[in-house]
């Protein structure tokens, strides 16, 4: 993402990156290590997004949003509301009523967090994005103060009684997000070229 932003030209198309991470805890720029209360062998990675500590792993839908915010006439608050709204719309499509909270970014069902947001804006463009819990291991969320809030419970679509495939959920979420942006999706089923080069530079 950093490489793409550095090289991005004004006419470059916006992009959604759908990924699924191996188990990892990530710490945002403002994160306090103490919010990771029970570390394990799971890697802990610092990153340049906003926010506190979160967990990523199999069973989540993770969408990174690389958008020219000026093109869409969006500020950071409007972007947060747009992402939250797309998640709420998606969950509604699967029969799950959800809501956002004014005091804590993300999406919640009965007070438990089902989706997290972490963003950064550079040169008028967004990076990082959102993670929606479809069927991850919820035990890992109990090892941290989710997003820096002690005692905040986490949930998933599976925990709410819905067995579904993360890719199916991702397709709905992408369409909901594209609709809110007024865009048409053009799926590309290959690794983004900047990501390939970044991996090559690291010798991976």
C-alpha cells in the first residue's frame, strides 16, 4: 500500500484489496502494548494505521481501501461512516441487525464488535481498511482489549448462528461499498503489481 501510494498518479484507478491474513495481532500508531493482555506465539506487528490493537486471521473478510478521497469528495469522518454503513448493509443482507457507535469506530451487534476499522490518509488517499468477523477464532480476541477498550466483547457471524463462506460475504460487502462510492467493480484475480514488487524487494 505504501509503495502504491508513493507511485500513484492522479489518474490512477481506486482499488479494493481483499485479503485473508494468517493469525497476527497488529498495533496501530497510537496502540499501547498493554492492550495486548495475553500474548502468544502469534506474531505482533506494528503498522502505520490509526487505532489501537486488533487481531486478523482466517475467517475474516479484510478489505483494504485505496481511494482518492478528493475524487470522491470524502473526508476521513465521511469515509469511516461510509465503510461502517457498507458493513451494516452487508450484515442486514444476511439477516443480522448491526449498528455503529459514536464513541468507538467499528460495527456492533448487541454491544459486541463484529467489524473493526483502521485507516490512514496520505496525500489525499486512504490506505488500510476494515475487517469483518465471519468465522474467525474468537478466543484470540479475548487476549486483547479490542481497539483499546477493556472488556469490549467481540462476536462473529458464526457466533450469531450464521454459517456462511467468507468469500460470499466479501462479494456482498464489495458490492455494497461500491454502491456507496458510486463505482463499478472490475475484479482482478491476481496479486496487485505493487505488492508483488514489495514482496520481491523483501526477498519473500
